[in-house]
C-alpha cells in the first residue's frame, strides 16, 4: 500500500502544480520551461508506475464494504462517458465547449464510478484520491472562470465518441487481464 500512496502523491502532486498559486510558475522559473516539462514528465511517469506497482501489490486488501451490484452497472456506463470526455480534451468541439474542463470531468466520472463500485481499501485509496483531486481541480478551474472557446464543428465530437467507445470496448474486453477484475462475462 505504501508504493500506491507514494505513487499517488507524486502523480497527483505534480498534476496539482497549477492548482496552488505560484507553484507552477516557481518551478518553471527555477527549471526553465523545458526543464519543467522534463521534471513534470519524469515525476508523472514515476508516480504512474508506482501507482500500478502499488495497486498490484496491495491487491487484495481489506474489504471496507460490499458494493451493491447496481454500482458495477453504473461503472459500465460511466467509463465510456469518462473516456469520451477525456478524448474530447484533445478534439475541439461542442463537448469540450460545453463542459470546459473535459479531462478533469472525465477523471471525476471515472474515479467516482469506480469508487462506489469497489469496496476494498486499496481501491478506495486509489479511486478516492483521483476523485478528491478531480473535485479540487474542477473547483479551482471553474473558479478561475474564462470564456469557453467557440466550438469549431462536430468533427471533434464524432472523433471523441468513436475513439472513446472503441477504447471502452477494448477495456471491457481486457479488464480482467489488465486489472484482475472481469467487467463482462
């Protein structure tokens, strides 16, 4: 569990640099723009690897509650929605225009659905951390305001839906092999 927590601190910590006023600017000033990108990437990759390693080693962990069956059905619907939101971050269109922060909202939906569908301690730590981070990030992002850009057309939306659906189908098919939990079957 220690490696999972260390990975979460590194990964979510560096992804929170823009939330706390002055942190990101101070790091960019100290390391330079290129140095900051390298530092950000290295800490992110290290944190992500430790999250995976820690989650594998923490499984199975103590069961805190037995989630109702409907929570798994909810996750089965929420994950495609979250992936469409994540993809729409990189494909300008009406989705990105409407939600303004699709990546953070996608993480919110993904982590929230997994949080209520998993009752073991390691899952609560993992998904609860991402959920708390997304709530904080969304709050700060919306508080900063800023006008959304004008949507360029439907191409980005169509791309986000198709790619999100394809990734969702692949994840559902291989979830057991990747994460040790069968989604279908």
